[in-house]
C-alpha cells in the first residue's frame, strides 16, 4: 500500500510530469538534430564535370553516308552519373549557370535487321545546367536547326540563324534566357539560314549576322528591344 501511495501522491505525480516533459524535450531535440542533418545533406553542393573528349562519326546533312563527318563529344556528369552527351564548348552565363549543346545516339537499325543495335550520332538542342541544384534543362530555341544553326552566346543572349519547320523561311534570331519569346526574329531573304556564327560586341551590346554573299546585319540589343543598326561598312582605306 505504501508503494501504491508513493506513486499516487502529489509529489510522485509532479516527478512523473517532470520526467515526461524531459523526455519530450529530448525527443524534440533529436528530431531537430535529424532535421538539421537532413537540411545539410540537401544543401550539399553538386559535382558537375565533363568527361574526356571523344571523336564520333556524325551525319552532318541528310541520310547520305557521303556526308559523314567527325564530331568531338564529351559526357556531362552530375554527381558522378553520366547525364548527357555534349558537343562543343560550354558558355558560362553566371557563376551557377552554363549552357552547352546536346548530342545523342539514335537507334538507326531497320526492323528487319538483327544483331547489335546500330547507333547514329545526332546533334540536338541546347541545355541549361544549374550547378547549385544539379538540374539539366532543355532550352527552347525557336526555329533552331541543330545541324546548321550556329549559336553564339554573350551574357544571357544567344544569336543564330534559324529556319521555319517547312524550310521555306530563314530568320535572324536573338534569344534571352528566361524569356519565352525571342528578343529578335527577323525574316531573311532566301530559304536557308546559311550564315556564319554571329559575332557579339559590347558598349553598346550588338549582334552582327554575316549572311551568304557577304551581307552583314547589325542589331543593337537594348533592355527590352532590338534595333537594326544602320552603319556603313568599313571597306578599308581607299587607294
């Protein structure tokens, strides 16, 4: 009876409450500790690197084997895992973001063919890679033709010549990352982009498109608009 009275006495009930409160505090501290550990694990920086260069065979135009050329590629690794194949050099947009062109292998085996899969390398679109999150995202570049559109990047702008889906119209295009619509989409004469990789200049920011035949178009890029720069071409000193 004395033992029972001890547990039912006011003092005993107070001690029990203190013990229960103490346990709740310890459990809360443990939960907080695990939560902090999880947050630290989630904020662990991602490791994004490129592999070694390798040379592959690439069909530059159409299906004609005579158009096979060599293409230098390398693998993009995110946290030790191969994420994508890429071609060309990457452009660093900010400290955490860069863009690079994708290349992929396409199954080129016919249904009636047996044996190992026949792979065919193809140039793809451009990718945006975020070093802080490890996210790799495909960029939507309007009228972009992987085999012929040569994109030149400056800051967060990309300039290139593109073609419509039906191949009947060519455009001079300037895009800005983060915007859905191109900053510039200017129709060009002819049905082929056929221009060199555009050049960029700063102060003021402008893109120079050199078309087939030597014609040059220069566009001034402002904060929300692009204007055609009417500048006389310098043909050198007169003789």
